[in-house]
């Protein structure tokens, strides 16, 4: 009996931490297809930030993300899974999002605070920072992107 107790403790301590998507965060669950991205660049002559819309149709293939209730996120290309990560959801709150009826979120991939995705979600739209798309932020401040997915 003593050994069973020790084995149970070891399993609890060594299991991975992940957040199940329940209650309000269940709005994240599902497959989200990339629709377009907003590219932000800086016009040094006029000293302003410039936004450009880049449609997903400009790229070959379809890109999507699938968020699972069990606390995982998968990157999909042409409906084939490319990568999968456990997620930790340290931020999920309403009222601070630019989507109507939306929630702001932060996801730590594989519980790593240095590998995060941030964005907003409502019932039919998900926005996020770089994840697995052909558009990625460079090493400088600009350009950077807000990627828009639809359910």
C-alpha cells in the first residue's frame, strides 16, 4: 500500500500542467481557419504606423489552428496536423479586447512563459500573434502582424 501511495504521488508531480478549456475559455475550442493578417509597418518619413491587410488567399494552402478542450493547440496546414502543444492559459479576461463580446487571452505553449501566443477571441473570430503562419515578425520592431482566424 505504501508503494502505491508513493507511485501515485510521483505521477501527480510528474504529470504535465495544462489548462482544460472550460467555462468562458471554452469559446476557444474548435478549428479556426486563417482568413487574413494585418501587417503593421512604420513610415519613417511621415512618422506613422501603417496597416496593410494581407489575405490568406495570397498564400498556397490553408492554415488553421485547432484548440482542444483537453488543453492542447495544434497547427494545421491543408487540414494536416503540423505541430501540437500543451497550453497553459495564464490570462483569459473580458472587457479588454477589440472584438465585440470578446475575451483577451495569453497562451503559454508547453508551459513555457517565453513561448506565448496572445490575442482576442469571440464566438466567430480569433486574433493571435505569430504562431505557425508564413508571415512572422522579424527581429526588429516592424513589421509585426495580427493574424485573424474565423470559425
